[in-house]
């Protein structure tokens, strides 16, 4: 019923937005386009006929705006840089702290952690499948003077491809809509490791002519499927590591099973709208006041299927057709009031409500213990935010706490920053958080007997302090200290290798130092990223490599009268040995193991990238040193990392 109400409400808002477009919309659009006729900047072909000036040619790239869920704004960036090279991957973001599995679209192992959190509620679980699951903060909104399109393509492994197609248009200066679809199908090099994923996004933004009312809304539908094989059989690991030419065709290596798959599906309706009680033109006045409302409904499920039981996961309730689905319905409402005063700063007060329903269709009786099928309830929370700039010194903070319901939770974040000069900014951030463990730690059911539990764990409590220096001349440096109490984790039992959830009763202290610097000399550059980590944990439940590094030596130059920008180089990546987490496909979670260390293998990539007008072309020989530095590279125990492969891709922008 809630879902139907929400759909009706969102459709009403969309209809309201369209209804506000007057019959003279064409005239208004022409006025809007005329307002963009500033200094000409060539976009797309940039060519025009003798009597006609292309709309795209006269619009500036700075006019094509990308707006985050927090209403921060940047413009479209069509440049080619080393950072763009780092982001040209399935996640479309820099994955320096992640180690991908052999097939694109699978999970990732973590090389580092971030404990900065403003969450009050537990997460769904199946976190190994959520790297490409787009959350609210991953969805952007747009404002463009002309229709804008971006096409992303990259080859996959053996068979398949990955694409991400995006289109946005302003039907009037007040209304924007966008459509996007990210799809992947990749067969992979090993047996039964196919991935097939899809992320559909629709967004719309609306504001009245006087800018007093603004609204951002989106609908997202996601379908992420992986075939699961459990990794290499133990007796086949030696064949992989020997480097025997007979086994370089990875399809001949035996895996633990070939009849299982996991799937994560979800859909979300989200609306964030705001009304200014004081007129925007009065924003230079002493006081401004606005009210806002956020409403969001998300429905998702995770399911692990297997045709025939296997002793790899222990005993099961049934011999065949193993199937179990866990669902979460979450309905969120927030009302906030924002007040700004030149002397006092910007203040926000908010009250929010979470209605959650997590669980299964039936209860389980195991060893005379009853494992329930639902975690269901309501949570009411209060929160606030503050920001103020004193000359150059800027401070901001946010606070939130659950005041009623079954889940206790609170967080506090405070940040202060100061620009030392036009090239450097220093900042310090403090964050504390207390939150219930994820739902799958509290309740889990499966046809495999070992994967059934109901726990009453304490809240996980984290405290973090971080110092940052962002400097073009010196380096980008971040130093953080984290303290974690009642840390929850999954771990394999050494006696039977079965996975269970646990809670660490000791305090974990985690230090993380990251330095990033691009050194340039004429047309040659050396981009360095180095991460040092140190963990004090008596129970060895948070394992990370001490050193993670990535160094790119590159050459960049323009050719053919600046029509071609070429970038080529070599990237060296490395992390030190550590007790790497394993992967459990039933849970779709990483788990702690302390039997064997992995790592200390170099990865060397050679790349050639080019930019021709608005097309960016990427060609890379990945891990081309694999044949002569030893076959000891793994993404997780029994899950080998990627062999040498050559991949091609392109990102193409169109300004119509």
C-alpha cells in the first residue's frame, strides 16, 4: 500500500512539473538559450553553417551542470587526464583501495577501510554485491542548455561487453529529465563465472520561475546477477600456480561447483523537494528561511540459488533446488527547516522516520531453537546541521540520533578547513558513530544449516579523526586515526571452514596515511599514490596490507594542430602480503581468514589513451607481467586475480 501511495505521489509531482510548462514554452526556451550566448566555446564538432550557429557551439561547457544529492554543483568535464584513466572501469570511479576479482562485475576485496559514517540504520547485507549498487548519493541531477549524451563502452572477458548510456535534456529552463542505463554481460575466463548486471536510472529536476520551489526526484531499478563457482578446488590451486601451459586456458581448471548463482535486485523511488519562505532574490538579506521534505521508498532482495547441495557449505535441509530469498522494504521520510543568517551562519533542524521490514517468508526451528523470520519496526530520529565561514576559516557539522524504535543509533561529524593560499587547503574532521550491525548479522536463513542464526549484537561504535592537506605544489595528504568497538565480522571456523558471524570484544585501532602527488616535467609525468596502514587488533579481525601503492609514469602531448591529445604510459601497482579476506557466495560477504597470507605480487599495465574532440579512447594491456613474475596472484583465497589481457574502451560526449 505504501508503495502505491508513493508511486502516486511521485507521478503527481512529475505531472505538476510538466503542468508548469506554459503554452509559450518554446519562447521561454529560446530566451533561456539566448541567455547562454556568452563567449563561444567549441563543443562537439563546433562547426556551423554560414547562416546557422549551432546551439552546442555557442554554449559553454560550464553551462552543463551536474548536481549531487546534496545540491553541490560541478560542470561536465570532457578532458583526458590520469585521474580519468583511473576511473575508466566498471565502477567508474578510482578503485585504488579495491582489488577486483577475475571477471568484471564480480565483487571486490578491500585493501583499506573507511569508518567515517553518518548512518543511523543497519544496512541490508550482501555487501559483496553492493559495489555497483547505486545508492541515493550515487544519483546526480542535471541542468543543461542543450541535450547532452554520454556513451561509455568497454570490452569484457571472453564474451560480452559493458556499456553505460546516458541522456539528459532541459525541456524548459525549469524542468530537466535524464535517462541512463548501465549494462554488463561478461563470460569470464573460468568455469561458471558469468556476470550479467543492469542499472536503470531516471531523474527529473524542477524549479519554479521564481526559484522558491525546487525538486529533485529519481527512480532506479537494478538487477545484479553472478554465477558462483566457489573458487578453484584446493587440488587445482597447484596447477594454477605452476604456470603449466596446459592450464593457461583457465577453463580447464576445476572449480568447487558449477550450479549456483546469486542475484541482487532493487528499486527505489526518491523525492527531495524544498520551498523557500523568503524569496531567493532576498538571499542577500540578513535572514533566509526554507522548509524541505525528503521521501524515499526502496524494495530490494538478495537470493542464492543452487541446484544440488554441496558439502562445501556443510549440511543442508534439502538435497536439491536450494533457494532462499531475503527482502528489505524501507520507507523513509524527513522534514527539515533551514535558516541562514549572515552573523550566525546556516542552520538546519530535521526530524525523520524510518519504516523497515526485513526478513523471510518462514521461521526456522533448529536444535529446538526458533529463528524468527522478520525484523520489522519504526524508528524516529532527530538531526541538525550547521555551517559558517569566518573570513577564510570554514566550519561545518552534522548530528543525528534515533530517539524511538528498536534500533539505537547516533552520529556526529564536525569539520574545519582553512585555505593557506590559492594552492593549498588544510582541514580536520572528527566523526563518531554508533549503529546496529547490518541486518544479515542479526538474522539470516538459508537451506544450508550452518547459515541460520539470530543474534542480539551490540552497536558497533566508531570514532575517527582525519587531517587533510590538499596542495597542488606539495601533495594531497590524508592522515586518519580510527577506533572501533564491538566490530562485527564473518569468519571461517578452522575446524570445519564454515562461516559464522562474530563480534569483536576488543578495541581496534586503525591508522591510515595516504599521499598522492603528480610530478610533471614538460610532457612527462609521474603520478604516485602511496598508502600506509597499521592496525592494532588483538583478535586479528581487521586485516589490511601495510603498504598499498600505485605509480604511473606517462607521456602526454597534442598532435595534428591540437586535434589529437595522446596519453601513454605504464602503471605499477603493488600491495604487501596480509591475511586477505575470503569470499562467501551464500552470504555475498567477505570473511576473515588467518590461515594464509596473500599479496606482494606486482601488477603492471601499459596504456594508450587519446582524445579526439569529445571522444576519449582507451587501450590497455592489463597485468602484462603476469607470465614472468609468477602465478601467485589472488583476489581472494582460491579466487585468482586477472591474467594478462588487452581491453579497449571509449567515452563519447555529444552536445546537440
